[in-house]
């Protein structure tokens, strides 16, 4: 079994980050869930995450400057919708990513690339990585475009269910509480049960992890979605330190 390196979340680094640094100086580690969740809850705009299957941290010297989380797709149909035979054994979702500021250009695509190469080497059963760009936060998905993901359209309007602040699938609710009736669940759980209507769509992306050109061709032949031209437009950068102000970025930045 692979031995994971464990790191504590360095909240107050000894030295401030420079405004720019060489990406080649970064070190990637597999980090423990506590460190990853703490970092996401501190700096990601959502302030929440589900438990990851694996979490990666990129370090500049003693600074944890980027965290990326992967896990099996929450929705059973998500993997099946992308590829024939898609399931939790061959498909993961990139569920969260956040970087500390200031950050150099191309930091996130560089970090994603490192994690994909790691997954290819140590998790050869994983063939598809799914991820979403949150349009409600002004994200177009340029980091995925720069990382050679494929774009396959917009998500539909959905209801997300949460119990105790953690997103949970309706099938899990049914197995744990014996019902998916909203009135019954509200009666049983009270304010612990919340529904969030996601009216803003998300840009959907996927990445193929193939061991060689032949396998990539086979995976492409099993796709159940159309590969579409990348969406373009203005992007926005949120403030990881909690400000409601956003910095508008022009296309491609």
C-alpha cells in the first residue's frame, strides 16, 4: 500500500510569499484529509467540501500554496453520462481547488498537470476526470482549458440536498432515513436538512487519462457526450481572504 505523506496546515508561514516564484521550485505531496479540508474551508469561496478520495498539496518552501481534491462522483449517473461503462472504479471528479495569493501565472494548470500525472502512474484504473467551472462565481473554466480538458456543455438546474452542512445524495438519504419525502425529512431532521436550488449552470469538463494512444482512442470511442468548443468570456477572480469584491479578468487571463 502506498504510504501517504502527512502535513499540518501552515496557517501563519514564517516568511511572506514573494509576488512571483518559479513553479519548478514547487513540491507536490499527497496530504491528509484534515489538512485539505481545513485549507478548503479557509480559502475556497464555498468554504465547504465533501471528503476526498485523495488530496494533493503543492508547497513552495514551507508554504502550502495549492490544494486539489479528487473523489468518486457523488451522483451515480455522472460517470455513466460521460462514458459507456463509466463508474466509480474508473472515474473521479476534481471537486475542489484553491490557491494561496499571490500566485504566479499558470500556477493552477501546472498543479493540475502534476496531479494528473500522479493519478496516471499510481491509479491506472482511473480513465476519466470530471470537473465543473462555477458560472455563478464568474468562472468560465480557463484553467481546465489550459490543462487540456474537454468541454461538454452546461449542467442543468438541480436541487442539492445537505444534512448538517454536508452535501448528500438522495439515494444515501433513502438508505439512511427510509424516505426521500421532503416533508418527512424536514419533520425528522428540522434545520439539519437543507435544500439548495442551483439555478446557475456550470461549465462541464472532462479529462482522459490514457496509458497510450491506443487506449485514448478506445476511450474516445466510448464517449456518450459531444466535445464542444470552449466557452469564452470574462472571468472573475474571487478574494480568498473573504472579501465580496471580485477582480474581473479578461478572456484568457
